[in-house]
C-alpha cells in the first residue's frame, strides 16, 4: 500500500482457491466450505483520495463489465466503513469479473484497507464485512488461509510460499449461485488434517493435487470451455497442479519454475488470443 496524507493506493490481488471442498448446506441455502486460499500478484488497484463526497471512477481492460452505480461493492464497502465520510475512489479493473478469482471481493477489501488508512479508522472484523459477500473476509488479510463456514471462519497459515502461477479465463462470466445449484453432492469430505508444510513446496503441491475443487464439475457442465482451459494448462511442460478457482471460470496452473510458467503463458496466449492469460507469482500483504 502506498500512502500520502490525502491519498492511498491499495492493491486488490486475484484470489485463488487452491482447493475447495463443499462440505454441507445451511438452511438459508449458503454452502459450507473447506478451502485453502492464497493470492496472486496480478490484480486490480484502488486509489482513494480525500474528498467531500463519495464517488467512484473505473478504468482498465474490464471497466466496461462493471456498473459505477451505488450498488458497486467498492461503494458499499466504503459506506460500511463510514456512511458519512467522503472519498474519491478510482478502481483500475485489470481482472475479469464473475471469474472465480474474487475480483469484486478483493476490490472491496482493498477499498476497506485504503479507506481505513485514509480516514484513520480500524479495519472492520470478518463478521462485520461478511454481509457484503462471503469472499470478502478472506480478502481482508491476504496470505495463505484456510477458509471454512461460508467464508467467515478463517485460519491464517502464514505467508504463501513462492509459486509460479498461470491464470487463464476463457472470457465467459459464470453465476456463482448457478454453479452451486449444479452440485450433485453437497456433503463432501473436508480437507484431510495432514497438510505438509507449505514451504516444502513439492510435497505440499503434491498434497494439493490430491484435493479437489468440488465446483469444477458443475462449472464445466455449465460452461464446457472450462474443460478446454484445464486441458490447455495441463498440456504445458512443468505444470505441477492444474485446477479451477472458486466457481470459475478462471483456472490456474502451478509451474515448477518461472521459465516453464512464462513459456506456458506464452503458448496459451498464442493458441487462444481471445482468452485472458496472466503469468504471476504469489502475493502476500
Ligand atoms: O456472498 P456472495 O454474494 O459472494 O455469494 C454469492 C452467491 O453464491 C450466494 O448468493 C450463494 O448462492 C452462493 N454461495 C453459497 N455458499 C457460499 C458462498 C456463496 O451458496 N459459501
């Protein structure tokens, strides 16, 4: 985060669900999850400047997908922190929307971090931000986290280790509720308790590969192109783990080093110039 007296810039990283097990459903319809979450150093940027009124402007490659109306998550996050204070907020939208990488949630969390600094206020708690969206608590404190409940029960596991990641989105927006509705089983086993030390990267990534994203199957049923994305990542030399994030459609590959990561990203970009492809590293707050 960079800050001067009257302006603060905060990064809103892409969220990756390294695995996501759906373990139950609550009476209110929300699903109980057991997920490992980390963040990638590709993302949006929020800049907040002191002003009398609250306002939002948006630019960047995915700006057209978003509304600047009062229901935008960035403005809702600002009003949650303090409904009476003003700021001129600018969002640079570099991540695809409705893409399973928590873009809107990460924007809201970055807004809260920026405004808490600008307005000299404490950050709200996970319980306070949960009504804005189930993914917002986990985006408040990027690192490596285990996320349970519907997204509010967080166990920080320290910083994410160094990883070489490729993210690929085929350019379709998926509705999260629709993907959850397509689940055939809502009662899957949680994560096993024997996770290796994340800094023993090979055995940790091997362990991750044995886990699942339970939303991958219903997402592929809704949008078969996700299967093509997974195959394209899987075909690249040096991949250690290939999986969909969140409710899709973005998928990621973890590669053995920066050279195989960059070669994979270049090959997929060449083969599918219509897809969004980002080569990245991990991101910790
Ligand atoms: O909370 P958020 O608005 O991000 O969630 C969008 C939708 O995704 C919810 O309305 C719900 O249908 C579904 N969802 C769920 N279980 C979760 C998170 C989201 O069923 N844990």
